[in-house]
């Protein structure tokens, strides 16, 4: 069990240690693999559970905290009860100081806000939180710019720039910041973005800037805010689509990821498209729209397959952001050699030389995807880009 604030001696609380706050949104990301495009609202969570969704945040929090274990004796970790941080901290060998009260298994955004407020009053050196864009909004509404924070990416959308590039990199960056061991780490303001999930589920994207959080920053350890409107001109998209279509093979299932680039492929085939979901075609006929992980796994049975995805502008992710339906298990079945990445040169330039990124939640699959990968940038045009996990 973690320590509770009641009864702690003043001497113990005043020890010269770095104070780390931890907040876990245990339901963040549950809508991803089941194709619900988010986890906001009780109805969506209930639906996700009906579809067999499993919590993502606890595991990702453990991945992050595991990078801090080697100097845990120098950290006072303050967190909320149960799966809002206590359980994850104990799994990693911490002896957390547990504050606040919640109803286990029934947490809400109000619990996140209360936790942020309680941790703010403790004057921690850094607040580490696990969740998605909705969680970042909740933290921002309480913290503002009064405290350094860093997000462990655990949501479906994750458009905001306040997150580590992966859970492990969030942990590594937290360690560097708290120990002061790297001169490359500095504080900077980062965007808190979110989209309206109601519109998102209707195939419409409506993003909004809500404010800025102060985060530790080191090059390539945090993700950028998702860039909008950088897919490229219509002609450039059509040439990419023509290349994909010209090279389609018979008797292969093609899993088509979300985005305007992949939508152009579907448009040129004359097939219906889920702009923000995952579709599948077989011999140029639509096999399924807005598919979740389990539906993809069912379609893959007995079939050879290929995956077609695009790059998220500025961020560089090809897996793990907004397309969690194409899970590590799906990727492993299809195979790295059967993955096609599409991007216009305009979108590639938004990366400013940074590598493509993957964050599937499976270390083995992330390593398989790492290395150089061919990107289709036009009709007969290819560019080799590095993929980093």
C-alpha cells in the first residue's frame, strides 16, 4: 500500500528530495482499438467496455515510471488512490504518498481536476500525467502556467504538444529534468489542443487551441502539436493515390488508415471512405468501413494483407496516434514488408528532418517497425525516411 498523508512526520515530508506529482486518467485511450475515436463521456466508456476495450493508461504509466526507478530514493511521489496513480507507482517499486479520495472504477474529469489542484498546492517540482487531449485540458484548467507538467501519451487523439514522444521518453525526460543532468532540457510553453469528439465521430475534424502548459523540453523527446491543412495539393495527392492503385495486388486485403491522403486513394477507387476511421478493401471492393481492431483481426483470417497509412503532419507518427485500431497485433500479422506509408513532400517538410514515429504500445513491434522505411511521395516517387520508436 502507498503511504497516506495523514500521520506522516514533518521530518519525512521535509527531506531534500525532488517532488513528483502523478495523475493517471485510467480510462484514457479505451476508445482507440475499438474504433470509438476517443474516451470522453460515460456513454462512450460504457460502449468501449461492451466492445471489450481494455485500459491503456495504467500500462503506459508503468512504462514511463520504469525509467525513473533507478533514482526513486531521491523522489517523493505524490499521487491519487488506486488506478489514478497509486497502483502504477507501487508496481514500479515506489512508495507513493497518496492524497485525495476517489470511487475506484468510477473516476471522472472532476477527479483529474481535484488531483491537479491538490498536487499544485503541494508545490511539486513536476507533474506527470497520463491521458489524452481531454486530460491535458483538465490539467491546464487547474494548473495554467504555475507548474511544470509533462504528459504520458495514453489517449486516442493526442493532438497536444505537452506529451512525451512515447511513454518511455516521457519517463526519460522527467528523469533528466528532475536530476538536472542534461543541459539540453529547458522549460517551454506547449500547446494544449483538443477536438470535438461528437464531430470527430461524424467524420468531421474540429480542433481548437485551449492554452499552453509549461513543459520540460528536449529535442525529439516530446511530440509536436498536430499540424492541420498540410496534406498537400490535390494534384500531389492524386499522384500518390495513382501509385498505390497501380500497384495493388489481387487477393490482398488492404487496410486503409485515416486521413486526407489515404482518403484520396479511396476516392480514386470510387469507394466510400471513413476519413477519421479505418476501412478495408479486397480486390478493389469495400469489405468494411470504420473498423475496430477485432473486426480487422477477423477480416485478416486466411488472407494476405497490406496496410496503407499516412504521416501525421509535424508530429511524424505513422502508428499509435488516431489509428490504434491498426494495433500491434494487426501489424505483426500483416508484416513490416507489407506496410505502405504515404506523404506529400509538403507534409514531409513539416517534420524538419525528424524521424517518423511509432508508439503501438508493444515494444517488440515498435522495434520491428524501426529503421528506414520507404515513403510513397508521388507517382513512381519514393523517399527513405527513418522510423524511430
